[in-house]
C-alpha cells in the first residue's frame, strides 16, 4: 500500500539552465513509464520555477530544499512556504542534516518548519538521522526518536501520513559509506515502531520512510527490498541522470 518514493536532492548544484536540462532528461526518460514509483527532484530555490514548468504534467514531483517558518516578514535571505506554493512546488525538505549542522536548524525550528509546510499546503519530507559520534555511543535510536518527537509528535494523526520521513545517518551522507541494508532496516523499523506507539495503527502502516546516505544505482536494490524502506532520498547520485534513473528502476523492481 505504500508506493515507493525516490527523491533527488540536488543540494547547491544546478542553476536554472543546468537544472532545466537535467529535468528535461528525466522527463524524457520517465515519459510513459508505468507509474509504480513516485519520483521527485529538489533543485535549489533559484531553479525551482524552471524545473516546475519543465516538469508540468509529467507526474515528476518538485520539492524545495528548505523554507522559513514564517509566511512573510523581515527575514533577509529567507523564503516562505507560501512563496514556494506560488511557484508550484509540492514538497519541501525539512531538517536536512546539513541544515541542522551548518545553519542552526534546531529541533524546535524544524517543528515550526513542518507546521509551516502544513499551513502553506506543502508536503514535508522530514530528515532525521544520527551522527557518527552518536552511533558510536549507541545513541542512534534515542537521537532519531527525539528528532521525530520534536518535529511531528504533536501533529494530528491524520496529518502524519502526509509527511515522508527520510532516515539519513549523517555518517553516510556524501561519504560513499552507506548503511548496510540491515542497519538501515533496523532504524526504519525503529521509526515505524515509534509511529505505532505514538499514533493509531493506520499511521505507521501508511507513512513512507525513505533511506538516504550514499544511495546509488549499485546499492539501491538491496536497500529498497527491505520491508520498511519505502524509497530513497538521493544526493550525489541524483546529479547524474543515468545513476538516478537506475535507482528509480531499482525501486520499480523492488
Ligand atoms: P548523498 O546525500 O546521497 O550524497 O549521500 C543524501 C542526502 O543528503 O540527502
């Protein structure tokens, strides 16, 4: 019942012209496919308009990488969910570990950003995950549970399945070091268990959990066949159409 969901996080890569070209390649490659898998891309803010218009009517979803929690105001350099909606964006990443690490996104701010997504009609992709030090200290479950409780613990039950939860161990992001399928499955089961104990049963059954961290064409299949892994949030490999399409293909076959 949970459709696989593959999203490419382009991070700070691809200005409007390059983003449009990559979107066009994906559009051609995915045209007419049997849509067993949901596919999305998250270009940088300045490329969103070009990509939204390129991907119109293709079924390929467009996400922003971040938003501010307020609708408008004196917040120089920030972008609100309402603005993203006007551009035609459907999804928004929230709490990516790079935001938490380098830009001061605290658990409390992440909670406000999730609320801002709901207020402005965007579907959040909430990123959670432990650092290497936290894993070495045996605290990965505690950390991820804390992040989940803060970000979505107070939502109404029927809101939660609109949230995609991306488990991204920080030590696996951009490092070439993927969590093993078993390590990833274990954490996904923990997340699903948290959903089960926090909300009525339909929530855990229907909420999609993505894995992220050095996913590529060659390791996607084994990750995506795990029972609690419903998709992938892909960084580096999403910048290359062939690699990204191989991951989509693996999801189709899973
Ligand atoms: P990566 O990034 O695939 O380059 O490790 C994943 C992410 O940060 O979403």
